[in-house]
């Protein structure tokens, strides 16, 4: 919903730059040119109910939870603006310095660091003379969940998708001045807003708020349905890739599945291994080619198939885990 709002605002007419802050429940947002399965632990994400979506902008995958504040500046773009992360993060950096985290700095292309550890990643998207630059601010993110959710799969994956660069990360809270260390995420956001607009009371900038109408909300909801909540966009937009899933089961033997995926669908599937089966596993592969490479689509297809006819002593759920986890 928040990504859809950014896109919607980008397409509206406006005179002054817009700033949007959002706080969201656990989610992973992958970059425009990434392969989702290379970036996330699918099983962990599914079991934890973590939302996965894809944004319009490039860059790497990020994990957000209720301890993170994301910000977005929506502006009219000059030719020199795209890629100038220092310009768009400077107001945020200044506010953080004023709150005591004086060691925070821009580092590399698009990160904010403190004591060499990353607490903010940023990305940009430009369209028709307008641009949004958005980023994360890790105030109090669950650092135990983050590395489990954003984890490269152990399977062999060959893809031309943009890879995330794994960094040492940290939360901002310990670096803030004592009077700000107890702030809730919402209160931290409000302190940032006060400093961006140089006011002591947010009520004084109420006239600058842009209120969306019911018509606006409906248009945003449509973008969610068509794009950001659509699995074809999330998984189907990945560059073509191949993946090898090889497991050994005591009663079955080794099953080595070689899967090729194009436009989010299985384009080729071959099984290798020392397993036994009453039926030729190539027949099963043919039944699965053309399906979306998504767990639910495979689960639906396997309901009408007995896995142990192709791989003796293997049940359907285990086969599904082999193919999709």
C-alpha cells in the first residue's frame, strides 16, 4: 500500500516537494531488478507471515518491521538529481545529528552508516520528469529476524538478477541522545518531521498536509491489486534463472531437480538421482512445466499427483518442499 501510494503521488500534479513517512509490519521489499528467491529464505518468510513485494526502484532487498521508519521524497526531477543520494538524505542526516547521532554519515553510493555499520539503505525511481527517493531508517529493528529473512538460499542459483550486498547493520536507538532513546517509532518519526520543517509543534504545519480523497484511495488500492500485491509482479518480474535443488532422503535416495524459470514460470524441469519409481519422473516434469514457480501453484498441481509413483517412498509434501523451499 505504501509503495503504491508513492507511485500514485509520483503521477499527481504538485508544486512543492512531498515527503511521506511510513511504518510497516514485517516485510521484505526487493529491488526492481532482483530475483526474489535469491534474496529471501522462503520457508522462514512464509512461516513468519512476512510480506514480500517488489518496488519500482533498483538496489538491494530491505527488511522492515515496526522498528523501522521509511521515508520518501517525491519531487520534480532535474537531470542531475538521479543518483544524487547525498542531496536527498541530507535533511534526514541533519535531523539525526540534531538528535545526538552525530557520527551518522553518507557512505558509498546509497547507504547511511554510523561507526561503520549500516542503518539506512536508499533507492530512486524517475518517471516523466518526476522522481522519488526513498530509504529506510532502522531505529529498533529485530536484528535476530533480519538475517534469517534476508538470506541467500543454499541451493545453486544462476541468475543475472541484481544481488544484494550484505552489510553489517545496526539500529540507531543506542546512538541517539539520552532524551530520545526511549522514543517509540511514531514519536521518532514526528521528531524527524519537526526538524525537516523547523517547527516545535506539528500542528503548525497542518496546512501543508496533502489529504487523499476516497477516489485517490481507490486508485492506490487498484495499484496494490495490479502490481504490489500481485505475485506475477513480485516473482514473475525476475530475470530468467536456473536453480538446482538436490536432497538425499534415507528411504528414497538422492533427488536432484534442475529447474529453469522464465517470466516467473517453469520453462524446463529435469530430475536426476538414484531413486526408484513406478513411473518415469520425466512425465511428472512435463506436468509441472508451464506452471508459475510459486509454492501455492505447485501445491495445487500436486494434489492430483501421487509423488511416490515417481519417487518411491516420497510423499507429496516432501516433494513440494524439495521444489519450492
